[in-house]
C-alpha cells in the first residue's frame, strides 16, 4: 500500500515521463513488480498514460488531481486508526501521511475504537513478511505447528491475512512444494534471505480436502443458530441440524471454539480434529474425576 501511494505521489509531483526502471530503483523492487503496481493503480481509477519507446515512460494525466475533500473525516479516521493499531513501520508511515492530510483523525474523542494488541515479536514478523512480499524475497523460518512439531521452512510469501485477532501468512512452501498458511505467532525465528523469486500462479485450494476444511454439525436450536450465524459464514440448515464448513487454520483454536458449544455440536471432519477433541475430553475427564475421587 505504501509503495502504491508512493508511486502515485511520485508521478503527480513531476511533469516528466518516469520509466519503470527509475521506479524500480526508487522503490527497490523489480521492473515486473512496477508494471503490476501500475496496473493496480490504473484499476483503482487513477489515469496513468503509458508512452512506449526509448524516451517513453509513465505519466499521470495533467487534468487529474486528488484532494482531501474526496474523503470524509470518518473515512480517514477508520483507515488511520486501523493502520496505527497494526503498529508496523510500513503502516505507520501511511498513517502519518493521513494525519498530515487531516489532523482531526488524531482526536482522542474519536468514535472509532480499535484494539489489535500484538507482541513486539509478532509485529516485527509482520513487518518482515511485508518487506519480503514487496521485494519478492524468500523467507527462512523455524515454525511450530498445531501439534507442537518444529520444522525449518523456506517460503515464498504471498499475502497476509488477519482472521479475528490472529495474523496468518500465506506462502508457497519450498519444503512441501505446496501452498501453505502459517500462523505468525508460531514463527520462532525468521530471516529475510538474499534470494528473489518469481511469483507463482496460485493453485486454488481443493475445498473437498478434509484436512483443509472443518465440517461441524450443530443442533438446530434457535439460541445455537444465533451464535453460529454470527461466528461462521458457510452455513447449511435442514430440519434437524445446522452444518458449518469453515477453513481450518489453527487446530487448537478450532478445538476451543468447539468446546464452547458443549453437546450442541459434533465434529464430522477432519478425522484428526475429531480425535484431538476426544483426547482433550479424556484429559478433562481424568482431571475432574480425579478431583472427585479425592473428596
């Protein structure tokens, strides 16, 4: 986002044609990335003229201008507070620019309240992941999965995902030769390698794979249904049950959610989550009955 905004400001600040090579050097990315950025800026409705040839380059049409009246105070406040809460330096520089455009966004009595408390370690991971995406550089990391198994991975980062209060990184894993999603808080050590990569064509996930999606069956009760509708998206209801299909990012989190519904839910798939849930129930059973036997 910062780079796209920087390209727009840079093009608007001069009447000269600016080449893709000049932009790539200024923003420290490949020429191919600049061409993709120009396409994104154009799709956003900002008219960029492209002039081919040895003396060609990019230029924003002279009649185009942006002013702060294009956005309401509420619009800018929402973006400002969201970026400030993320807390990484890349987002902070954008929020600083917004505060210059509209100082009122910094008011303490602002109606928009947000909280995304992350540790200093996780924020630095988010920042490095973004840096790797912008420069198409490979990341090396030590990762602990949901079963507490540690592994060393090299990945080509693709996107960042904020799901609820947790950050996930989408990447192509060179160890597994497949698309993977990593919970950033489980990354123990992370290093930006001096190796660049070409962005791969994304393979759409097969939603039928049981280890990627969670299938839950709830009792068709009005109170349960109200909670389910608030918490999940893919919901299918019949006379007796409410079936839910949800992406499975975090095994432990999934089990904690399932436990909160008590006997009103059954895990249909995947099998490993069902078995992990049964093991958790056994541990709880041992804990509570052990306490009862001591009385």
